[in-house]
C-alpha cells in the first residue's frame, strides 16, 4: 500500500465526543467514523484490523470444529415470543414492523434464531454434539451508547452455539471454547483475565467472561493473588475488604476488620488522620468534585466533607446549576455509574436503579438523580468499602480489584431455549429430549477498541503485530532524493514479496508529519530511509521503543528475511 493513496483521514484535534482514549485515537488515526450515536463506519485501516481480529477468532473456531454459518439480522417476533424474551429482553431490543404490521427485531443475539434453525432437522443423538458459529452485526439499543466501539448500538459479534445430548458433552464443548478464547487473547497479544461470571438475562448455569485489563474498563474484576481465582464483582462472595486507594493505588495491609461505620472509623482503621482522608477525597476529584462513591452493601457516613457540585443538578426534572459549596452529611453507596445503587438518607437505605447520587446539600436529600442525565461523575473516592463477602471462595484470602473490558463471554445455557422452543432430538432408546445448549459470544468490534485502550501512549496506538493494519512502514525522508526513493522502493517491494504487510510513505510532506501519522496509527515497525543512506545506513525503529537503530544496507537482505 502507498500512503499517498491510503484513505485514512487523520485528525490533529481531539474529537469532542471522545469519552475514552481508544475512541479518540481510532477516530484521529483514521480507523473509524461515527455515523450516529453508537453507530460507526470502519475505514480501510479499521476494517483491516477488524478482519485480522476476525481471522484469529475464525482460526480458533475452526480448530475446535465449530462450523461457520450466517444467520439473518432481521428476526421474526414469534421466535422471541416463544422463548419469552420478546418481553423479557427489554428496551435494548431494536424492534421494527414491516408494511403488513408484522413485528421483527434486529437481532441483539441469536439463541432463538439458531434453535429455530436446527429444530426438526437436527434429530438424532448420533448427530451430536454440533457446534455452529457466525460473525455478524448485532443491534442493541444501549441506554447509554458510549466509549465508541466498546458500547455501541450496532456492533460485530462472533457468536457460537453448541447442541448436546448430555451435560458432560456440554461441559467438554465449554472447555474447548474456554481454551479457544484464551488462545485468541494470547494471539492478539493483550493482558487479560478469565473470570467467573453471572449468567444475566441469558439463563443457565456456568459462565465465564474474558476481560481485557484496562483502567478505564467498566467491569470490576475481583481476583485472588494466591490461587488465581477471579470473578466479576457481582459474582464474588464472602469476606470483608476495606481498601484505601490513593493515586498510586497503594495497597493497604488487610487486617482484622473493625466495624467501620463512620469516616472516623475508616481513619482509625487505616491509621490515618481524618483530615488526610478527607483531603484525599477532595483532591482526588478531577474537576474539583467531591464525590463519595462506595461500592457494595455497606454503610458509611462521611461527615463534614466539603466540596463543590458543579454544572449539574441532582434534582429530577429541570436541570439547574449548582455551583456552591456544600457539606456532605451522608455517604453514598454503590458501584460507580449503574445498577442498584444504594444511598443512605435519613438513616434509611434507598435503592435506585441506574442512579448514583453525586452529593448532598446539608438538610436536603437529592435522590433519584440519574447518572449522566443529571450529573457527571468526575471523581472517584479514595475510600472504597467493598461489600461484605468478598473473600476468595477457594482459598479464603481477600480478593483484590482490577478493571477490565469484557470482550467475550461463554455460557452453559442448558435447556432453556430447547424446552421453550420445543427443540428435541431422539435419544438411543427412541425418546424425545430437549438439547443441552451452550453459547459463546465474542465482541469483535469491541476488541479493537479494548486493545487500543490497553495499548497506547501519548503519540498514538501501539498495535500488537498480529492485528496491526500494517506491520511495517517504510518512510522516505526526502521525496527529492532519488537514491532514498529507490532504496525505499526496493525495501518495500522486497517486504511485500515476502508477504509482509507494508506501507510506504511516499507523501510529499515533512518527515515529522509522516512520523506523527505512522505513530498515531500504531504501525509496529518503521524503516526510515533518510540522510544516513549516504553512509550506507537506514534506521529501523520499533513503535514502542524510544530510539531506532542504524543498520547497514549491506545487511539488509538478512534483516528483511
Ligand atoms: P456488557 O456487559 O458490556 O453490556 P454483555 O454481557 O451484554 O456486554 P454479551 O451478551 O455477553 O454482552 O455479548 C457478547 C460480547 O459482545 C460481549 O462480551 C462484548 O464483547 C460484545 N458486546 C456486547 N454488547 C456490546 C456493545 N453494545 N457494543 C460492542 N460490543 C458489545
Ligand atoms: Mg449488555
Ligand atoms: Mg456483561
Ligand atoms: Mg456478557
């Protein structure tokens, strides 16, 4: 590929809706463009990365003998009515009607569709187990599409489904997928953890999530240093943890935990003076915000905490600006951003869905403020009291927390769909039985963003080689220098013939400009043909290293091999 021909409009400015680094870099680097909220176009570079991720996923699916199919996105309502999910799935489902008023959905997932597909055709135990997968667009009307491809409304998913006559056979397939998912993440080349997960709306028994580690991840992963147990926070159980996290995420030694109820108790427990704790809460705020968000089912009363509420309102209804100082009389409980948040007001605990309360004015209790609609969370607390019951279920040690981005999830769904949709096979004795099923999702487009979230620096993306849009960029420093051009072209052709994915920067722009684009795009290796060519040398620089090295062109043949 020639840079002069590449359609990759890069941007200097940070796009206004970059709520996370990956979306900024993917947009600025010319990988994707937003079409509507949660809906994106993949430009040539972005599509290359997507296809590489798909290739890795496909290879691993084929390895465990799953067969690729392609099911329709448009699915008739009847199938979902049979399974009961037409109602149960909720407002995330995008529904539509045809001209005859028949209802359809744009598939958010395909359990119903595949059960319908195999029903009456996959008949005998002799045909089992069966494993099918597809890579297809999915549609979910997320309540808050955000973080670009990480939570979009149209996204690409690999979804696989398996059918079995026994639970043992399902266990085996589950295990295959588990290992395949680990191999996918290893091939991509990212840090990840597989965690014990909740089954959510899908139903069934076992489930694991595959999480790429990233500080900005929406998932909280509790893990055990001792035995490698890891679970989503919803799943983890037992024990008590009191953690104090300062900027460096300093771990405190966990001791016998007292009954911490007030900030004084916390201070005593942490052997810190109360001022330093309050200060750290105040100062942690990115925007001068004060916010006490405490995860879990624990009461904490933070008294005499002062701070600002800014550019937001905590009232239902009309937004209004509150920019005055306040005293926080009461603490707030709940994971940051979402799900059953509990707040304490008047010594009673109220549970509010999809809400977090950002602060309170003395003698007033603002409840039911909806996150992002009414206020923004600009600060995290330093004190986090994880709810009662978070000890490792395997070895009884306290669990620690990391943030992650869920890129894949596998489920044993058992007979939920085969029973409700009457999908039966005939067993050895001629009896009709519902299948055992497994389902296995992988977010292809989310993976692209998650990788960037984990692997970037101040100059741009740091693609791992296996999914980089190009492995090598050959840079011609001076487009006026015939020798440089000839040498660069020679290297380019040679690499191309060797099957390396290479781009030559033949644009008539400054070298600095070229380097900026190439680094922003995250191309793992640069070969720079410049002034030192006079001494028979070219420079080779790895994207993630500070400095390049000069190589003699006499050695080029061997280097390029
Ligand atoms: P989340 O918890 O982030 O909402 P999910 O558990 O609802 O995800 P699954 O139903 O398990 O998602 O779907 C399988 C995979 O599809 C997820 O692991 C994720 O990688 C991807 N995915 C789910 N929702 C989205 C989305 N809105 N945008 C992009 N990818 C998504
Ligand atoms: Mg979801
Ligand atoms: Mg999830
Ligand atoms: Mg999931």
